[in-house]
C-alpha cells in the first residue's frame, strides 16, 4: 500500500510540473507543433537522397518521441539545415604507413528556431562517423554505415533542441 501511494504521488508531481516527459524532452507545454524544412546538400559527396533521408528521420524521431504535431510550415519549432560534409578519411595508421581503417564522417549544419523562446535557438554543426576496414570500399559499407550515422546525428539534434542537452 505504501509503495503504491508513493508511486502515485511521484507520478502526479511529475505530471503536474508541465515540462518533464518520460521521453526526456524539456519542452514547454505551450509548444504544440513543429516544422522540418527539407534539408539541402551542400557538399559534393554522399548519396543524392541524403538530405531527404535526414529530413524524414528527423520528422519520424520527433513524432515518435514527442506529442507535437508536424506542420508543413509555421510550427512552434522549426528545424532546417544543410549536409555540409561527407568525407572518407584514413584513421588508425599501421606500421606500413597505411590506414588500418577508413572513417566516414557526415556533418550537418542545423538551424533550430523556437518561436516561443528565442533563447533556445541555435545554429550548430552536428557530426558523427563510422569506421570500416581499409581493405573495403565505401560502396561496400555505405548502406550499412549511413543509417547508423544518421540515427546518431538525429538523436543529437533532438537532444539539443527538444531535450535541451
């Protein structure tokens, strides 16, 4: 009986504070909508559908992890940006002065606007990477690595914008 009463009390206190949610967001209860403008490609590398993949992943992540309504324009929150980097660089040099691995780096410049609280606005680059063996090509690994990289970038964008981390 005591544990049940304590749990109910804690849950009612948390739900009453208004800005905490169990998904980890710290959004004001006044925020009801969001808009994600199509991301652009600002680099020569990468698949041509990369901006579209990123845009859709961001929309899906926000819809899955918040109660916000997606609007085509005019949302309380606005996310937009450009893929600014898609590079393969050698890492982990070996004794033969060759790379032991290659690293696929993806960088996205994101502009976030909170129309209800301008102090939350930002314009920031988000980068993530994944490594693959030097003996393999990017084409052999891209389909496997890119979803993981984009998932992490989207989570980082969400954490910065909705969770205020």
